[in-house]
């Protein structure tokens, strides 16, 4: 148990959002984190928008009931499907969502060709279309829905031959087309960064939005009354099966029933 300043709720369809939780934990060591992994419904990518919205509303309510002062929707798919509705339903609660880092990728590319690795729901969302219209007008963007990659990561297969084969099939056409910048448009994907780096080589820039999200969380917490001297532990909650946390994070979570 520890004293803390703020209580942050974070959720994703599975363990992917732990990449964001890790960044938040590193930047805000005096915040306590409650992480909700909706492993009973992972992956969100192929699911209908209405279903993802219902899951997101239920999880948000659960985290707020536990005292969360800010909610991080640490899932690109859930952000695209649910974030506006969540903000409307809880107007006094600060929400921080995810979005593919198209803007920094467009600024970073030298060849004018950017690859986006994301789920089908994210790629087809209105939010993504708005990003493309705003920031990608001067670059060519190649997209892949990375079908099958999230289940591999959820299973802990971060360096297996099967994951290598799948990832190579995803990125090789992009590399052949001249892509020199890849956007990680799903919070699961930072966990296969070492493997991805091996495949694409050092000449390709890989953009992980998690550090920028952590900085946004810090900004949104400014002005929120702290809860200093209360005692609480970091909590990891799963709606279904638990993943092996040690594989994905150094945060000292206590596992709790969902």
C-alpha cells in the first residue's frame, strides 16, 4: 500500500494498454493506476461499434465507482468507437484517448510514404478519417489491419516464428513500396517492437504514441484536487483470463476480480 496523489483508470480490450500504463507510471510515479483488461472480449477490432461502446461504458462506470479521477481509453479501437459518447455521458470526468500518430509520422517521413498498423475498426473510423484529412494530405499512407496480431501478443508470443512470419507479411509490402515511417496504431503493438525492429531495420522510424499520451494525462490532471495520504495499491482487473503481467510491465499490480 502507498500514498498517492491521483487515481487514474486505464482500460483496453486486453493487455495492450499496459504499454500506455507503463508510460504513465514512468511519468507520474505518485499516481495510482487501476487497469482493466477486457480479456473476455478481446480483440475489439472485429466487433461492431455499438458493442465496443457498450463495453467501454460498462468499464468506465466500473473504474469511476472505484474512485478513478481520470480515464485513459488505452485502445485505439475503443477510442474511435466510444470516446465522444463517454465524454458526453460523463462531462465532468477528463478522458484521454488514443489515435494513430499520423501527424508526427507525416512530419518525420523522408520518402513521403507512411505505414499505419492498426485494427480494421480504427482504420474505418470517422476519427481516423479526420486525422488523414487533416495531416496526411502531403504523404502517401499505406494501411494494414494486422489481422491475427493482437491474439498472438495476448498469448505472449512476442518473439515466436509464427509472430515473425505474420509481422513480415504485414510490413513487407509497405517496405517494398518505400515506407520509411511506421505508426503503431494499436496499444498492443509496442510489445513486439524488438521483433518489428529486427524485421524493418534501423532505417525505418517506428512511432509509439504512448509517451505522448502519458504527457497528455499529466496535463489533464493539472487542477484536479489530489487525494494525498490515502493508501491504495495499483490494481489489475480482468474480465476474463489473466495474462502474465510480468511479461508486459514492471508496475507492482495487485490482481483483483473483475
